[in-house]
C-alpha cells in the first residue's frame, strides 16, 4: 500500500548550477513614443513567435542581399483581408521574386482589381443557387485560359497580362498584375472542382489543367533556384502564407523535382505564416523539405503579421 513520501529526503542544488531559458537581459524592451519601426522590432523579447518573426525577416533580407530568391505562396485569405497591396508592393520593391497561389486567390485578386470588391456571403447565396454564378469572373478567366493556351504560357502569367491589358481600375492592388509588370514568375495551382469558375461552361477544363500544369513546371524551376549560391551561404526562402493544403503539397513536389534534378536545397529556409497551425504546412513546408533549424512558423492574423513583415523588409532593404 502506498504511503506519503518524506520530502525532507529530496536532494536539492543551487540555482547557480541550473540552466535557464529566460534571462533578465533578454526581456522586452520599452521603446519610447515616436521610436523607429526598426527599434520597435528590436525591442521584441527574443522568444517563440517574436524570435521566429525576426529570424524569418532576417532570412528574407539575407536572401535578397545575396541575390537569392524569395517566393511567397498565397492562400486566398491574404487577399480577402486586404493584404494584396502589401504583396504587390513587395514585388515592386524586389523583396519578393516569385509568387504562387491557388485558384481562389487568383479569383479574389482579379475581382478586387477589376470591381473594387470581392468575396460573397456564401451562407446567403448557397441556398438559392446564386453562389459562384457571377458572369464577369467566369468570362475573364475563360479569356485568360484561352490566352494561356494560345501563347503556351501558364495561368498566372496569362491572368496578370490580361489584367494589365484591360487596365483594371484597381490594378495597383493586384498581385498578379504587379508580377506581370515586374516580370516576376507568378503561378496559379488549380485543384479542379474547388473554384467557383469551374462551374461555368466558358471555362475549358482541359485548357485550364494544361495552363496550371505549365505553372507547376515553372514553380519547380523557381524552387530549384532557391539553394545557396555557395555552400554555407545565404539561400532562398519559401514563405507559405495562409495555404493549408494545396500549396504545401505543391511545394513538397517541387522540392522533390528540384532535388531529383541535382539541385542542392540544403540551406533553403522555409516559413509558414498562418492564423493557426495546420498539419500539411508544418510537415510539407517547415518540416520534411528543409534541414533542421531552417523552418519557422509564425502564427498570427495576416492583417497584422503582413504589415509588420513588410515594414521590417522595407526598413532592412
């Protein structure tokens, strides 16, 4: 039968013999009113999310200073919370050198650039058959798919070029238009049946699939060039922003292709930015593809994190 233990027999030791994870020299700073953003960022306590944020920014800055690529893979929520302008601005500043997105991101990017509004209330329109039945969006992507087939280019390039040629009134806010204007690779990775335009007859599914397949080969090329220019040097960065499934899967396959073709990605840095932890980004972005210590997860709302990251990059570059 168990009996109460005699705690007086415990062996103790001095705190001077113990290792510590928190030190008084590494606590939050207290910037004064009117301080610079760089000083504010430096004042964050160097732990957990703040440290991941700082190291992620440092990796992107080091990549650009070494003329290595920084690719951002975007889920649709990035555009839906008004952060497309941030991504477009970083493309123009050459802080981002390649863009990947799923089909929904491209749709919201187009609608916001063309009509100044996007994102319907699904709960209202799913019950009467109006959900996803906007004519103009399907017509535009029908033209983009046809242009991709005619010019033998990917869906991302075709969409960006079409936005520029049609002089969309809000194209300054468009990620795809900014990429097309800057000559930056932009790829759209479509999962057939997941986007509203797939319900419309003017979308040729075969041509849509071929255009997205071109973009997959292009993103494999982008990933292949994210290695360090020399062993131990700064490498490129892959940043997954708000995609829980499609783009983490695309990235994993692109890494496999790149390494199969002999490209070294040992120094590659991978970031995952999202509102919560998901299985695939954790495994397929910051886990399996990169060396230990080269993957960082930064959890937070896009509408807060992305402005912070943009400002940090602007200050540093």
